[in-house]
C-alpha cells in the first residue's frame, strides 16, 4: 500500500517495492519511469485508498439482494482494491445492485476475469441464484429435438412464442465495462458473420444509426425492436449508457430468428 508513502500517487495499489524506491518522491522520476509506474498501478479511483474500505462499504439498508447477503465488509475490504486486467473493479460490478435495492441478483460481471478474481463473491451468488449450481458443475447440452414433448401450444392462449439466448464474445468486456471501441468492433464482427449466412438463414442487417423511421416503427410493431431503454436497471448497468454509438439488429427473411 502507498497510503503512508509521502509524495507518491495517493491511493495506488501495487507492490511498489518493485517500482518505487522507498522515500523517493515521484516528482524525481524521469518521464519514462513515471509512465512505467503508472502502468503498474491498478485502481479505478486513485484517491479511493485514502479511505478505509469500511467507509467505502455500500449502504444496503432496505436491500434484499443476493449481493447484500453475500458481500460482507470483510469480503469488500479484500476485493475493493483489486482490478481485472482490463481495469474492472468490484465497485463497477456491484454498482447496479447498490443503486437498485430491488435488483435480486445485485452484481454484473464487467469482464470474464471477474468470475475468477471476485469468485469469493460471485460463486455463492451464482450458486443460490441458479438453485445450487456450483462452480464445479457443468452445463448439460442436448440438442436432440426428438426428446421435446408437448410442443403444440394451446392456440386459445398462445399466439406466438420465441426462445431467447444470450452469448458473449470472448476477449471483449461485458456491458458494465464495455467501451465504445469494443462495441464498434463487436458490431463489425456480428454484421460480417450475419452477412455470410445463406439459405433459410439469409436476411437483412440493420444499423440503428441509419435505420429509417419507417423500418424502425415496423420492427417495433412486430415486437422485434424496442424503444430506447429507460429502465433504471439498464441505465445503472450501462447496458444502454454509451449507446446509440453502436446498435445492431439482424433478422432472416422468414422472421424465424433475429439477432
């Protein structure tokens, strides 16, 4: 810790013995050395360590989330000053749950590394949320459609149905931590992939930045596109915060699948 290191950058977290000779003011470093030091310091807020973790601990009064159940002051103190390689912090991961007392889950991973680095918090939350699914368990995949039963839905009650799945692309940050540049690269990857599909899967790709008002309204009427999110959960989780810098939508010509 550098809390008591005079003239060093306040609140930085690192093994400074490998970088800063004890007692040497940071002002005496040459530009290259300073840059090297800054790259070795990982913390979202360089002033945060001026305060004990106790004073930084969220107020969970009135919360009934899994986050408030499992994030003790002791765990928060151990995780607060630890960042993933992309710079995500535990505070970023829990912000949505801190802002919204009715968010049952309470945490959102900022990148893939969060699940390992913050496992002390994520593992018990995931296990309870998924009814006992442990870290050592594996998902079971079975794509044999012959095993499906009861596929005929009562038309008196069901007009249409859809199956929704979500996937992330390895190497990119997740919604609470994703950057504009990453969103643009993801858009390029997805649009190129959709454009390569043929046969029953061929269709049309829309960019919301260039979508005509007529097409937009038609997609909304068909329940394939929704209005700009105003949910406090979405906004707090940054699911919409840096849009509409990049948005995308794709469908096949038969409207049997959308992306």
